[in-house]
């Protein structure tokens, strides 16, 4: 069982909806990530939070808005998405920046935009 | 030039076969190296970290050549359950801490 929990597992939303994806970990990890994965493609980095501060934003459209309320939680707020945003959204966390630390992935949230 | 490149695959092998995956990375500042396994419609899961001295875990052997910027994974005595996509992953440490994924190589082990 993964120690990174993502909810919901599946989400269908219209292009005018506002929804959020949530990610939680209780391993004390101080870095958390959002990745997007399309079918038959590798995960692509969207955002990195380090010590609850946004450290990397990989030129993600503003219709995706990350939030890190505390060290255990990471949200991804969704608004006015497009059908091409349908994908698996993966949350991950890691203990520290030192090399070799394992990055743990959640099971992902399957998003369909209609 | 892509940052992490892998064999395109797919690899279709019979049970019991030995199969090798190769991967190259372009950034010499890369610090950590991993092989992840991803099953269909599941999240990536760590298979093993890769160390310069080489490391083995049961039927799996990983090698890293920093000079050539080359990573390999060898699977001996393939099992049906080994069928998955294998992702070569490189991590940059420091303030970035990003994981760069290769496109993955799909392995199908047939009876």
C-alpha cells in the first residue's frame, strides 16, 4: 500500500467546473510533487513544493493552481480545464534533497474533462 | 537532446529469458538514478536504486556508468509478473529535487 494518499481516485468534470485533487502523506516528507501523466507517456513534472513553499512551476497553465496548506497536504485546484487536460495526476513526496532518497508516489487521480 | 533516453521497446520475451534495458542521460550533474516499474493504470513504483558499484536484488541487476552516463537493468529468469513498463529515472538533488523520467520500455513476458 502506498503511503501517499490521493483523493479522489476518479474525477469527471465539465470545462466550467471547479474541483480539487488532494494528496496527503504522514511520513514527514518536506518535498511534495504534482506530476501529470498522459496515456503511454512518462510522468511530467508540474509543481514542486519544498518546506511548504512552491519551488518549481514547470510553466503550467494557470487553470491549475497548487496549494500546500501544511507539510502533510498538497492540493491541486482545477478550474476551466480543457479536454486535453484529461490525464492521471500523480502526487509524490520525498524525505530530503540528499541523493538516493526514494520518491513515493500516490496511486494517482484519474481526471476526465468533458 | 532528450534528458533521459531509453530503448523504445516493446520487448516481447518468453518466460525464463534474460532481458536487458538500457538508458542514457544527458545531464552530468545528475545525482540519483532509479528504475521504476509501472503497471497498466497504476502509479510508478520503485524497483531499485542504481549505484555506481552496481547492485543486485534477486533476479534484477542494475548498473551505472557515470563516465558514459549510462544506466542498465538486467532481468534474469523472466516471470509473467515482470510484464510492465520500466522507467529509467534520474534525479537532480539540491534545491531542485526533480525526477526526470525516460519514456519507458514496455516488457511483455509470454508463457
